[in-house]
C-alpha cells in the first residue's frame, strides 16, 4: 500500500499524468488520468490515505459532503490554478484535474516522522 505523502514529499510532480495524484493513481492500478474505476477509487479511500467524501466549499457552504471529494495537489499549473484529485461515489477517479485555487478543496498530506 502506498501513502499519499510518499508521493508528495518525494517530489512526484509535473505533467498532468505524473502530478502527485497521477503518480499515486498509477501505483494503485489506475491510468494516471481521469477514469471510472471503483477499485482504484476504493484504494484511494482505504488505509493509509483514508480519503473521505468531504465535499468542497462553494461560497459560504459545504457542497456534496458524503458524495464526492476534491483535494489539492502540491503542483500548480499556472498562477491561479492547481492540480487536484477528484473522487466520486460512482467510482470516478480524477487524478489529473485542475481548478482555480480559490475553490475550497481540502489540502491533504499528513506525514509523521
């Protein structure tokens, strides 16, 4: 089992398919690109990463809590935009997404010493 922090801390970043989440998707048997694969989706949500369907902040409220989740990657692809991971309840896996940095996605990398 791979840890998300292993990919973020060790500098896996760059193009869409090899950004931090794309590299983790490949390690979990995914394509590194957006796809629908419930097994890969569940691997992201299992130990040790434990991604929850936390939704995201839209204006002043949390949207889609319990049905999807979005997390920021460490990689930006332009000044106002960064890569993100999207997981949906129907098995959607989007490790190569990107969005405006002002969108309220979760930041995710917890590493212990």
